[in-house]
């Protein structure tokens, strides 16, 4: 499933299985709900990073401006944060097996 990250109609879609090794990704209904916790952590980390960058450049004078810059950054990166959180969450449960590619 090759989709542009900002195609909102395919925003939250996940392949049923790996096209190379046929590993099923949805091992149970609502499996990827756990990725919301990872997404929250990534969002907090990005928010802190944006704040530190703004602090480094001396742009933290107006807190409302900092708030809107952080919110805008999170909104722009939302599809990537969502995808990365699912990859990290799946990494806790699926292990790479190079032998499965040879089958």
C-alpha cells in the first residue's frame, strides 16, 4: 500500500500482511490501539524538541506564539508520527526472520 501520507482517506490504513514474507500485521482486532501511547510519547518528544529549538534561537518571548508553533508542527507531522508509532508498536511484537524471505 503505497500512499501519500497526507491522503486522509487512507490515513489510518495498515496492510493485512507483509508482501514479502506474508506475516500478518493485525494479530487481533484493535491491535494498533496501543500505538496511541507511542504516538503520545513521540508527540511530547517533538514538542520538547521544537521548544528547545525555539529557545536556542531566542524565539520564546511570546508563549502564545510558541504554543501555536508547536501545535502547527504536530499537525503537520501527524501522519508521520502516526506511521512511526505503528512501526515502533509492531516492533515490540514482531521479530524479523530472514529465513521467512527465502520461502
